[in-house]
C-alpha cells in the first residue's frame, strides 16, 4: 500500500471526490451491499452484520440485520422523513421522524447516510481529504468530516475510484476513539429494487409512534 499526502500531484480535493461519487449515484437506479464490522450498541461495542438495499434518488434505504443474535431478523427502513424499526421478536414497528433520530436500532450510527453517504456527510460535516491510498493499482480516498454544529465526533469514509463508492466507514468520538468501524462489500447496482419493496414491513405488526 502506498500513501500520498493531500499535496501530492495525483490527489484530488474532497469536493472533487464527493462530486464524482454523487454523479455516479445519480446514474444508479438502486444499490445493495453488505456491511460488517463493529459498532457501539447500548451494551457496548459488538460485531455487526447487515444487508442494505437503497434507492439514492429517493433517499430510501432498508437494513436487514444478520448479527448480533439479539438483532437478527430486525429491519430498519429509513428515508428523509421517517425511521421505522421492525422488531422481529415482538412483531412491533417503532416509528419516528428522521429529523429527531440520528440513530436507530440501538446503535450510535446514522443509518440515513447509507442511502446517500456523501451528500449527508457534506451537509452535516466540514469535509477534507485526509489521505490518498493506492491499493492494487486503484486509488482509495479517505475523507474525514468534522461536525458543523459543534459536535466533537468525526466521520470517516473511504472512497474507491473503482465505481466511486464507499468501501469503509468509521465514526470517532470526541476523544478520538473509534465507535463504529464498518466495511462495505458485495456491492451491486441496478437490481430492479422499488421503494415499495424497501419500505415493506409485516402488516400485522403493532406500530408504535414516538
């Protein structure tokens, strides 16, 4: 792996990287991928595995949990208006406004960013290009965002030039401790997903609005 500083000749600015990602997403009808790693739950850091389906143009995403066991088969559906969390064991759906919920499912992680990671990153954070890496001949750009509202946490995204998409995400708290470290794999595009399919939850579930 070769590292290059921001000042190196081939490095791009954060705005250029973000623009390429956004341009690529605009051409996509839908995306799906697997996310795995560690994240902070109410009980502390745990291993995490979930599958994501998203339609960037409509800012809607569906998250199906595989691990940990306590959350297996739970589903989170998020768009720019609502966050809906389906609890498999109790057959309940908790629903709240997206503006009031920066996290869901017990995680200190913003699931809304999964539908359009770079747009939400730049709207909430001041973003800089931290470094450029070359891996097997492909450049990977590490973006870091600091909150615009004075919060001390930082968000990091690794963007590959191969498809101009995120391959890793981190959240660091004010002390610099990593509280979420997630890898993005099995990336697929234009699979014929619909918003109705992504939003679908069991009709017999009890709905609890918060």
